[in-house]
């Protein structure tokens, strides 16, 4: 298996907490594909700083409430 | 599976088919001379299969096919393209080595052609790997 990125996230948890926002809807809102949201949730992809901020803004929380560091 | 990953699977398969076709057609010929009609034929077959393959995938997922590449797609493409470029560079250097060792221009031509095919295959294989295992 590929080494997991040190960045963790709570994207799935936040989607569910915000009324079950779909991966496609979140992806469309921040300008990435549904597959990229899936990859982020499965820790197979660390988003760019810009996308990280867009995700945080979408959920109306701070970036540190979405992403963590496990380095 | 994203449109681009499906596309990479199809293109990897087409590259393998093209490589086998090239090998089967060239192998029986004496003197390793690369005949122009065969080389052109292989390129034409590769082009036609590529177009048909892409159209076939796009028919089943037209929305994904028209979507612009996002940041992950671009990162995957950059990394796969970078590494496959190295495969091509190594292949070309080895091909030049065959010429310097006296195997002649025909063998060098085949070696460069094979390097091109290997580099393309590497690019699609790496694309699939990065989409599946992360980039």
C-alpha cells in the first residue's frame, strides 16, 4: 500500500453533520470532481491549500477544524 | 472510477495491442529493416483505436468526459508524465548505445520506437497507479 499522507481530515464527518451533503455537491462547490472528494476522504489525496480553505469555508469552519496533521 | 482513469486503462490496453502488432509484423522480416508501410500502419491503427476507445468511454459518461481536469487530475498527469519522460530518456540513450556498439540504424530505430511505446505504457500505468494508491 502507498504511504498515507500525514494530513488527516474530517470531510466525511462534516458532510454528514451538514445534512448529508453529497460528495458530488461538495466537489462542485469547491471545484473538484466527486472522485477527488472520495480520494480526500479515504486519505489517498491531500488537497491543495486553496481547496482546503474552500472546503473549510463551505462548512463554515476553520481549516484546522477540517484538517489535522499526523506527521 | 474517474473518466481519466478509465481512459488510462483503455489507452494502456491499446498500447499493448499496438506493441504486439508491431512485434508480430516486424519479427519475420529479414535484416531488421523498418518498413515504412508497417510503421505507418501501426501508427494509424493506434490512432484509430485511441479515438474509438475514447469515444466509447465518453458515450457512457458524457458529463465526466466534458469535465475539466481538477487539481488531482493535473497532479497525477504531471507526475506520470514526468516519470514516463525518464523511461523515454533511458530508452533513447540505450537505443543510441546500440548504434554506438555497431548494431546500425535499423536496430536503433526499433529501439527508439519500443522506447516510445514503453514510455507511453508507463505513463498510463502510472496514471492508474496514482489514481488508485494516491499521489
